[in-house]
C-alpha cells in the first residue's frame, strides 16, 4: 500500500459539490441534542458528532432518525475500526445477534445490540412485514460487504474501481435508506421499490453520500483500503484522485436527478399514491444535508 495520500482540505472539495445537490431539506434548526444524549447515554453510544443536527435537516420533528443515525455510525465504527474490522467470525456473531433481536424484539446486554433492540421495538410496529424483510436483507448485504472489507484489511488489498461502488454502498450502512420510511411513517410499495427509477434514486443517493464521506474521512482513515480516493490513486493511477472522485460524485448527482424526474411517471404507471413523495424528497435531500453536516461536525474535523 502506498504512503499517505495528500489531498486539499475536505471543505475545498465539498463546498463546491454541495452547490450541485438539490436543496430540498430543512435548514439546520436549533437543537441542543439533549434528548439524543439522554437516549444514548445508557448504551455508551457517542453523540459528539451531532447526528441530531443531521437528522434535523431532513426530519426536524422526528427523534427516531437521530437515534438510528447515532447507532448506525457507532456500528460502522465497530465494523471499520473495532473488533469486527478484521474478523469475519466476529461479524457473523454480531449479525446473528441483530437478526435474533429483529425476530424477538429483545437483545443482549451488549451496548450495540441492546440499543438496536430498543430502536427495533420503536420501528418495526410502524411498518409492514414486507418492509421488515427488505430491511433485514439490506442488513445482510451490509454484513456481507463488511466481511469482504475484513479480508481486504487483512491482506492490505485495495478494491478495484469496478468492485468499489457496490461494496461501499452496502458497507456504508445502506440500510439507512430503508429507515426513512418508518421515520416518516410511510410504507413504500414493493412494486415501486423494484422499479428502475426508485432503485437508481436509492443507490445514487447512497453513493453520493458515501463518496462525499470518503473525501471527508480520508485523513482519519489513512491506511484503510476502503476509500474511493485511495481506489482512484492506487487502482486507476489518476494524478489528482480527490478531484477524480469529485467528478464521479457530480456524475452520480445527474443520475439522482434523472431518476427523480422519471419517478412521477413511474408512480402513475404503477398506481402508487403521491404519499410516497416525502421519502423521495429525503433521498434527494440526503446528500446536501450530509455534506452540510460533514462540514460542521467534529467527527472529521481533522480533515
């Protein structure tokens, strides 16, 4: 693996990119995070990154999203940096605990599992069995991607440019896109979920968010092979890998917009009511909300 990558400040890249994203979210509203800290404290989950501010940009009145985001990033850190980062067997045991918690509604005393159980009890009753199956499948895809990453870390292998987008999409907690539905109390019909515009909307939103996160987190995660900037440098050999990734983000934003433009016609054709629109709006607004949060959060301030 090569030496440390040198890139401009994250802000120098992300601020211009943010102007390309649809400004559909809510402006950041004053929120001190007291409720989130009170929920997270018994489980020892960190709240210093301010996920309540990210959630408020999308759903200012919903506390469930900020709790899920807090859990998701704690779980992501465990998978990337903790005991699950290099041992697939540890990941398998964690995945089994989470699936059992989804089945029973009860978890072990382990903080990540206990907090997941609390969130699941608040989430599952709002939704249909079909949604629960989709979420479980997405959680399985996340676990599969994390196992691949664990092997890559063991052998110091950087994913190829062809492998990376799907791997990153699933490993970067892609199941969060499914959590927008229960937070909004909207169950998107399966026939829309399988349509090309909706799949592109979900995947492009996830990709843009993940790749922007790669730019912000590169300095924090030096040495980890799972970063699009590193892939561009070591697998493609481009001269300015951060700029190359920024260009890929801009292209993916076009995919996001095209999917959004196609969605009304698809909904009409499939007989899907307009009540699904708030979920689509959150998928469109997610990249800008995430970048604005990245620029203000302490999580990657070293960049």
